[in-house]
């Protein structure tokens, strides 16, 4: 799967053979691609072109840069301030705040909504991402009314990672597709911790022992900065565990 | 004015909690610096200092100008610090922030006022011509502890710098190009370095060296101590913040002295390496020139 | 060095006739200003400063001051905005310092940070405490005088605080080069001593040994620091007592008179 | 800007103030008579480090300190330094003749105003400084006092500090304090003669005053604030009164030397008026030095709304929809505050100035009061 | 330090050398004396709508006195607005007026810097006072208008030495020009005014040495007279017969109130004359 991902630059022509064809489903273009009618597809960013034949979709994977909210993404936001019926939440610094209604928490009503102070972290889903409007978030699934893991994050520590790593961590099979294994490795070493990964490049790590949090954080940031492969990640985890003891 | 991104409550609490348990986020000891690196440029007087993710570049330059009227025998020595948006979006061009003012004041006090550079040696013709030495400090990347890195860069750049040689004959001043005469080093008296302590906790009981940007945002106070390796204090600045026990401050000063001695030795080594590198180049160049003929 | 302070070793008296551990005359008054929320006037020798505190109040339009513990970013606590105006006529040679002067900005930021650590600013979210200081005459120990005056004015303004932030200067009798161990520490430097001898300004929180501000701007041997710091901290305690007496006397008088009239006592305020 | 600072008064309060001040006689909020000044506390020579200093505290708590410092400066323009040697001899003969005409230059005086909370290049601060220095230099005689020799002169630095936050328009306060500071200013006595490098007497007690103490000499100018509401003329307005002023004038007044010698032959005047005639009259003779309109802050006060158009009273909804609604805006309704528009009639302006200068008028009174302040 | 964005020339004199004309022997004969009637103003050229990108603009030129080296007055004014205030500013029931007066670096004998100096700020304040009375501020709540004037030529005589002339008299001329041109630009921008305001200057001048007589002239040029004893600049609304700004400077004994009121009267007269030009020019634009 992760074999043939040709590198594309903005404005490159895409080899037509790379464009998936499907009988029934319409072709879906992901981030980094633009459709110029009638039938040209141009990349708008530099990165690796990824195609998914089953879903009949294609997109460009790129690392770094600023996170641009898109609908359905899971993000870790920081409450900036509270207004009458919503919180203003910072997803990335130096950009417009997203809004998170007071009532979009699990079981929230006018009286039982969670009180979040400025600076608190929330794990939320982007419900509206539109070029001309500030993004909107929710911490509850609109269909089930359950939190599904979303909501305020208590304690723990947030680490900044690159957008690429965050995306890889969020993949359903992060080990096979994304080539990240640190978290599993650390878990296998018997550390007890929980994580929440935001697409905006923030990873929250919670644990009873600050030592564990620091260790997980260092493992993550080091994996990210040095672009470690699976094997090296294993070594890193071993090394860190040894250091700690 | 763009504001600096604030750390979240969770981060604040965790950093403090971890510090109570003797843990730093990057696993360092409390009095441990991040890896310090120094590279000199091809030109004289360019020093590029990295301290973890903090990176500062300093460039020294010199020109001949008219001295100030009230100090006709002294050369002019300036340190220009400007924090550009390159280092952090919170910095703006043309409007000095408080951080910028404090950094430039500290550098000024540490290097200029402590008399590290002998300004009298910069005088060429009394009251008429002097060297004006200027160091420009560029912060390329900001991840905390700018002061120590900037000070190290400034001192390195000045120690590395060579100004054109001059001669004075019957009232005519000649400035030689590097090709004509080998440029000369500045008359340097002592090398001061800054060591910045960050204090945490209500009583300022936790003291860290070389805080990262994240730690700086959470700290309750800081104290910058400038020393040279002879154990002379050039400057101390604890500008407000949480009060700290006087005894702690004394201990901090003593620890700072050992750090400064390490810095000093490190710089000397780097300078020696650089000279060796250049020497080789110079000899080779000469040889090849002869062969050409 | 134009003036000779080396005579000290002969009589153990300083240029102005003080002994090593003597403070200069400190004269202080609070509530000198009817229109302000808090005000004070302080003389340390010939260094004379006035302070006016306005607030805690709603932040008005952005004014030409710097400072603030958290520069307006976190609204959870009041911002302490300090502005220092050094009058052109305050020094022997008239010298105008602009508002953008870096030394001035550093002073402002130091005072602001020192006060913010003692004042209970978290009680006044979304507000500003405006401290404006005027330097009328300077003869050394400027920062110390400014901090003391600001503390007094904050007391007058009724802003809750942990303790007084008090400051004074300390020095050492010989220059950095001399390695003589016999150098005596000195308390409360005047302008002349400040020019010639190494010295530092230290501000402590009330009666404790905890140092809020420590500024040293001259070259001095590390070994000399301990002595100077000890003398400075001790001096701060003396200053605290003097300031405390001023506040208590004023308070007593206000209670006696049964009213709290501001600006009263102006007539008998002599600036000389 | 200091003159247009916002006064937080409701339209109803403004309307009341305006009505009260338009009555004859006007009723001022603090019960003063229209010509009455607020009490003040003044002292001079408070700072030994200066050549002259003064402090004035108004009863409303505003306080100002002025310090004067003088430095010897080389006069530009009278031959360069190089030619000095040669030039001096040439001029020797002419010296006697020149002795009498000491020339002063405006730039020998530097005046700075510091108002807390305002930038020093703020337009309001610049306006205040310009007004104060204009009055000082208007008669052209002041700068001459700073003349030492043809090569040197005193450079006078006047630093004006407003200590308290500016509650009311600080102009009169600053002006009066400057007046006192200048009165108390002394310059060291000159010991050298002619054009040699000047040296001075060390004895401070022997230093002469810049404005010699005595009865028959001039005194520094003062600047007064006068305002008019309707037909009433009101002096020393407070902040609240300024908020409803129709016109505000800053009038600078100097005191003329009473000896007729100084009334330089001014020539004949228009309308057959004899300028010199007054010199013989007893009492103080005042000189008008400058007049400036100060932008009255009343123009930016919020307007009131008459009941007729106020929707809160129910009637209004229909009225507002009518096309004539615009014209309603222009009509004055009794008892409803409306910011003044347009300027002031020339006659009102003239009356304001006249009132200041009147014999036994306010300027007289203020000068008398200031004279009573003891020096030293 | 003051201006870090530009490379400024060295400080100090930038007055070009003026060589003595051989034909004209002395300064005395060179002095051009006033040839106009005491109650006449110089010719004036006024045009509105010169800057297309601004909401309103005007250009004013006043002729030179006809001698070489003496510049006239050239002013250009642009008005931007009414426009909404920035979101951060508090509510205002009135239009917020901000005036910027800037001398071009070459406009006067002494070179002016690029940053506004106190005298320019002072002019701005006067101008603001003069215009504030004229505009109907409450028609435009929550909005602001910027009036920017550049003085291209500052009506100064190059040959008078620095010590001789007092700048203030020239400043008054500049101010009266500023008021007139700003008024035209405001009208061009379509901002409601109660009347067209115009500026005028009158001065008490003295010619003919010690024995000379003092007389009142309007629109004085300082170089044409030996000395100016007093002057006043007035901003006047003709149809309402009201003064919005008055700036008098001089030295006048208290019993000479007659001269003072005569000066004011003459100032009004000058303003009325300027106003005629203004009205005519605006009328042309309408056509």
C-alpha cells in the first residue's frame, strides 16, 4: 500500500494512470488537489500523491505547515474564553478561534454544562470548516448523543507534533500504514497511559505518573523530529525505559 | 499586536507538577543546558549559536566614523538586537516588545558596560576618526533562553571578528584591505557570559537553567547572572517576579560560575579550531598561487 | 576617576559622612494627592520621587506605558502598568530621557514585575492598576526609591498585598580590580558612590529574606556578592520599618480625625 | 487629546449644566461666581537642584511641578569658531554700539510638557507646549534675558510635569506653575566681561533673579482659560463646565513694564488711539500676548433625545418614519442637550478677551494672587 | 534614532547658498515691499477633486510675491471618509475627525523630517478645531474621517536669515491655507457642513524703520515687511457670522483692544475673500 506514492509539486500534471477509475462511485478528491473543469486535476501542494482504489479517492499527503480545519477532523483545542452560549476555542495559535457551543457536550443542558476555564483543553470534532467562516466544533456525536471519547481533557500534558505524525497516529492501522509504533511499544513495556491525538498536531498524554507522561512525550517528539522508522522506534523506547529506571 | 500563544492550563499544571517530582519535559537535569553548538561563518565575525531549538546568529562589523563629541577618544560600540517575526509571530518589526528591550539592555550591560571591548583601542584620530563596531543579533528560532544564547553569540562573534588593519603616516590614515594586510583582532579584555535561572513555585524554590520556551511561559521569575571566568560579576538582573531566598541566589551565582567557565573553555576551543582551519586554507592558497606563476 | 572615595579607609566615613551601615535620611509621606486613588512622596537623601496610583480600574484606551505582569494577555489578574517620568531637571546636568528610552523601559518593567508579585492582582480581573512615577531629583538609588514610593502609593490605594516590597542599594568599598579582602560593604549608595563603586539594588518582600529584585550593573568579584547582598537585605528591613511607621502614623491620624480626607496634610508637606 | 477627553455625563446632566450656566447669573456646579478661581496651594523653589522650580496644587487635586534648568550654550551665527580670533578684533569698535541691542532667539528656550498617560508627541501635548512657549516668547523680550555675551547665551530648559492624572484641562495649572517657576529662577551672576569665555559667581545667594524682584518690572505671562455659555462668561472652568461650553479661549496675558521707557516707540495707531497714553496710568498694565481657541469638548458629547422622538415614550415610532424626521434633528428642543454646532459670534470672542484684560479683572486678580506667593 | 526607516541626510544646515546679486547692492533695496492694497489678498487657485482615489480632495495655490526665491503657498488636501471606525474603538455618537498636517521636507527653509514635529501637530490641532465647528458631526455617528494635508511649498522667503523672521507668522499663513483647502476637500467629499469655512490672516505690520507707522494689512507676507507686531488667523463661517478658530499672537497693551478687534475684523475680511474663491471653485465643480 505504502509503496508507490509519487511525489507531486503544485501544478504538476498527474499521470492519468494514477487517477483511479471506478464504475459506480464518483471520484473523490482529498486535500491538496484541485479540479479544473472539464477534466484536469492539479495538485496545489507539494507532497505524495495517495490514491485509494476502493473508495475511489485520491489526495496529496504532506507534512508540516499550518493545520487547516476540515470537517470531521478530531482536534485538541484550547478554550480561549467563554461567551454567553459558546466557548471560543483556539485550534492553532495566531488564527481565528473556533466556536464550541456550551450544549454540545455529552448530556449537557443549560444547567449541567461543563464549566471550562480559559486555557482548558478539549478534544473535539470539527463540524463546520468553511473558508469564509470560523470553524465550529462539537464534543458529542450528533447522531448518538454520546461523547465517544470527546470532551474536556483533565490533567495530563499536551505535546506538539508535526501534522504528518498526528495524521499517521490517527490512522486506523497506524502501524501498518503510518509506520508509527511507539505508543504500542510503550504500552507493551507495561506503561499505563492514555492519549488523544488531534489532527492539529497536538497529542495529549494522560497518566497517573508524570514520569510516564514525560516518557511518552519524549518518545513521540523524538520519533517525530528524527523521523524514526519502526525499528528505530523500538530502540528508542527501550532506551528511554532504561533511562527511566 | 499578535499575542504569544498561551500554554493551556493542563500544560501549566503538568510542567509544575513534573518539576516538583524533579522531572523536566525533555528529561534534562535542572542545571543542565541543552546541547550548545557554535559555528563560525566564512567571514570573520559571524557566529551561529544553537541551543536546542533556539538559534541565534550574530554578526560583527566595523566602519570608520566620527566619534561622539563628548567622548573623542573612545570608539563606538553598539549591539543591535531586533526580534523579527521570523523567531515567533508574536514579534513585530519596528515595535520593540518588552522582551526585546530587556534582552538588548542585558546584552548592553553584560558586554558593553562591563568593558569587555576596549573602546579606547578603537580610536584612530582623536576626535575625528574612530572605529564603530557594531554587532547585529538575529534570532532565527526562539525556543527559550534567548538571552544566554544571544550573549554567547555576541561574545563569540566579537572574539572571532577581525577589523581591517590601519596605519597612520604623516597625518594620513590608511585602511588596508584583507588582501593587503591581514586583519587584526579586537582588543578584547574579558569574556562575559550570561546564565539565566528560571524560578518555579510560589516561593521560587525550584530553579532551572536554560529553560525552554514552554518553561519560560510558566515560570514565576527569572534571574540573569553575567560573569566571566575570573569570577567577576558583570551584571545581575532579577527584574521582579516571585521573590527568591537570598541564599538561593548566592548558590545560583556559584553554579553559574562553573557554567561560565565551561562556556569559556568551549569558546576558546572552537576559536582555536577555527584558526587551525583557516590557517590551512591560507597556506594552501598561497602555495597554489605560486604554482600558477 | 574624578572624585576620591579612597579616603574611606582612613576614617571609615563615607563622602557624605555616613558610616558603612547607615541609611540616608528617608522622608516619606502618603496620601499627598487628593485626586488620585493612592499617592506617595519619598525622599532617600536627595533622591526625590512622587508616585500616583490609579486603579484598579477598567482598562482605558491603550496608553503609552509598558509593563504588566502578563501584558494584558491573561485577564485573570489585574495588569500593573507602570510609567516612569524622569524629569529633565532631576539630574545635575539636564538630560532628557524619552519615553522610549530603554533604561526607562527596563525600570518600568522591573517595578511592574516586582509589584505584581506582591499585590494580589488576581482579585481584580480585567483591570489595570496604573502606577505613574515622577522623578524630581536623583542622587543615586533611583530604582530603590521608585520601588519604595510605588509600594507606599499602593498601600494608600488600598490594594491588597502580601507584604511591602522594599528596596535599597548596597555597595562595596573598592573597585572590582582590587582583590583586597578587606573591602567593606556599604549601605545605600549616593550618586557619587554609585558612579565609582560596585553596587547593587536589592528589593525584598517585607521582613523576609526573599529577594524580589536584584540588579547589579557593575563589575564585582563573586566573593563580594554575599556581603553586599546581606547588607542590602538588612537595609531593606530598616526601610520597611520606616515605611511602616509612615503608614501607621498616617492611619492613626486618619482614625483620630474620624474622616478619611484625601489630600489633607498637603500644607505641611515640605519638599525641601 | 487633553481638551477633548471624554466626560462621562449623560445628556440629561449636560442639559442641566448648560441651562444652569446660561442663567443670569449663572449657577456653577461648585457654587463659584463666574469670575471666581478655585483655591490653590502653591510653593516655589522646592528643588534645590534646579535654577527655579514651583509646585501648584489645585483644590480638585490636580498638581503640577515645573523645574527650570539653564545651561551655557555657544551662540550660533556670530562667526564660526575658527574666525573668532580675527573677528573679535574687527568687532572691537562696534562693541559699544552693540552692547545695547541684545538679541534673543526663540530656540534658547526649550519647553517640554509631560502628561502622564499621554505620549510626548501627542497632539494635545504639543498644543499645550506650543501655547505656553508662544506666550513666553511673544513679547520678544524674554529671550533677551538669556543673553550672556555675543558668543554665549543661556539655554533655558523648562520641564513641565503634570503629576496627577489630567482631570480638567490642565492649561491654566501648567501656566501658573510655569509663571511661578520662572519668577523663582535665578541664573548665576556673571563675573567675566565682554566676549571672553564666561565664568560665574559660585555664590548662589548672589545669583540674580531672571525676573528681577521689585515692583516696576515685567513678570512672566500667564495663560487663562475662559469659556462662554450663552451670554455668560465663565473663568477657570472645571471639567464638567467645559463639557457644555459654547466656546473656550486660552488667553495669554503679560504684564507690561510700567516704566514708559520699555514701551518702545510703537508709532501711531489706528483710529487715533494713543498707545503710550496708558503708561501714565496707575496700576498694572497688561498686555495681550496670544489668544487661541481651544476645541470645546462639548462638541463630542452625546446628544439627548427629545421625548417627541424617543421611542421609549411610545409616540415616537410614527414620527421617526416620517420623512421630516431629519429636520427634527436640527431643531433645538427646550431642555434637551444638543452638542453645539458652528462657531462663536465675533462679538462673544471679543467680549471674552475684554473680560480678561479688564482693569481689576481676572488677570489682575490672578497676578495679584501669584505675587503673594513668597519666593523661597 | 528618531527615524530608523529611512536613510536621512546629515543633520545641520541644508540651506542652499545664496550668492549676492551684483546688481542689487544691499539687502535694503532688495526688500520687496507690499504692493497690494492693505485689504487685498493674493491671488488664489483652488481646485477640488484632484486625487481620484480619495473621497474628497482639493489643491490650493497662492501666488508668490513675484520675487525670485520666494515661494508661494501650495497645499494639497485629501479627505478619506466617512468610514467606519475600527472595531476596537469605543462608540462615538459623532464623526471622529483626525487631521494630519505635514510639511514636505523641502517646503520650508529648514528641511523638515519625515516624522511630524510639534509645530505640525500644533497646526493639526488648530485645523481640527476650525473644522469641527463647521461639520455637522452628529450626522455620522460611529464613523471617522481623516483629513490629510501636505504643504508642498511653505510660503517662505529663502533669503531672510533664520534669525530675522519668526516662523509663527508663516505658520499662520499656512494654517489659513490649510483651513480653506480642507474645507473645499470636505465639501468635495460630501460631508455635511453648516457652512463653508475659510481661513484668513490679518497682521499689524510696521514699515519704515523706527519712525514708521503701524498699519493693519491682510494676508501678510513676512518678508515684505520690516516687522510684524501682531497677527491673527481666523476661521470664519460667513453665512452664520461665526468664528470657529482664532489664533492671535502679538504683544498688545490692554488699552489697545481697539487694534485687537480691528485685527479680528480684518481677519474676518480676509476669510470672506478666501471664501469667495472657495464658493466659486465649488460652484464650478458642480457645473
